[in-house]
């Protein structure tokens, strides 16, 4: 993995200019929101899309065994209805 560093200058009202290649890689354009994530070693800036992609699959039980929250909720509701004899 290649590490790139950028020197950003803090402007009036705390604004910074995000370099064009970074905006392109993040897939953002003017008006889009960025997310600043505080981590143990500093901060990371990302887009909503990249953050969602990084979290996708993090709720897996095991390889090839995904949690299905919708099915789990439906099963719970069905079991509750069966107990109440509806």
C-alpha cells in the first residue's frame, strides 16, 4: 500500500480544500458531505459511500454465513404470534 500525504491549509471559518485527486477517489463533488472519523492514531476523512463499503459485511457470523436481520425479526414475530395463538 502506497501512502500519500497532503499538506492542507486551514482557511477562514475552518475550511480546507480537498485536492482534486482525493475528491475523485472519494467519489464526491461540491455539496457532498464528508465524514471525519476519529481513530486512536489520528483522524481519517472518508465519504459516506466508502464508510458504508468498509462496514459492509462486518456483521458476518462466519465466512459465507451472513446475519439476516430481516428474517430473524420475522422469525421472532412469528414465534411471538404462535405463543399468543393469533
